[in-house]
C-alpha cells in the first residue's frame, strides 16, 4: 500500500514538472518565431495559464518595450514567468524569459529570486534602436539602466 502511494505521488510530481516544461517550451517556441503577434496569440490561448501585460511603452521610432507575466498554479506548485520584450513593429528584437523561484534561506524562511531561462537579441535591429535613440534623445541607450528599471518594476509588482 505504501509503495502505491509513493508511486502515485512521484507520478503526480513528475506530471507537474512535465507541465512546467511544456509551458516553458510553448512560451520559448512562440518567442522563437520572432513575431510579436504570434507570441500574443499563443500566450492568450495557453490553457490554465494567466497572461497579463504590465508595461508597454515606446522607446524610439517603431520600437516598443513590453513586459508580460505568465502565471500558472498547479497545486502545490506555482510557476511564474516574466517575459521582457523589445519589438520593432511586430518583429521581436530582444526577449528574456525569467522564472520567479524561491530558495530556502533560513529554517522556515523562503526568499524569491529570478532565474533567466532564455534570452535573444537581434544585434542589427538592436544597433538600429541604439542609433535612433541617440538621434531622438541626444544620449545613448543604456542597457544597464534599462535592466535596472525592469528590476524596480519587479519589486513594485511584488509589493
């Protein structure tokens, strides 16, 4: 009887892990098309996953930045993905898939941390963005400030 229960638990746990992998793969595959519209269609069609857009703004001529969250609760586990995007029209110039995880820091205390699972940059379009940014705003696009701004937004969303 004990062996049956342990086997059922292990099968259920591995099924939850397989679903996480499938959802991560689905997200990554949608992004790898490098088409923003296809990514949005796929994100909205994923079953048992909540998708929401938290930020969207213009960076420069035809370049936009957006931050998407995808959340799934599979009792007892929760999967939380953040996708940072830069697009030009409907072409994905940059993406980063981040998963929010938790690690044990003290006996019963858990702390969140971010794990980058995948990223992509179209170097020629990113260079074009930087050039347009200098022309439009008279200064360089500072990727470090951009990432710092995103980190602040994660903190604010978590509050």
